[in-house]
C-alpha cells in the first residue's frame, strides 16, 4: 500500500504544481500544452510502474498461497494414511 500512497501524493503534487505554474507564470498555449503533456506522460508512467509491481506481487503471493495449500493437502493425506493404516 505504500507505493499506492506514494503514487497518490505524486499525482496530487503534479496537479498542484501544474496549477501553480499556470496561475503564476503563464506561458504561451503551445508551451503550456507541452508542459501538461509531459506531466501527464510522467503520471502515466508512474501508474504503469506501480501497476506492474502490484501485479508481480500478486502473482508472488498467489504462488506462495498455492504452495502452502499443496503442502497442507499433502500433510492431510499423510495423516489420513497414518490413521487408516
């Protein structure tokens, strides 16, 4: 969750920075569009990075859970055999 919080703060900071820049140092329309486009690209990249990391972590946790379930099933089966045998 820390990375998600960081992303939210990054995007908030980018939006506030863009608003302040537009209000206090107006530029030509072309320059402003270029600036906003660059910030939007940085935001998309940050979201993409966090998404990839979250997906990788989810896969890792899934595999750990699956292994634990397989181990538990194996232990259960061995215990059942001991009781029956």
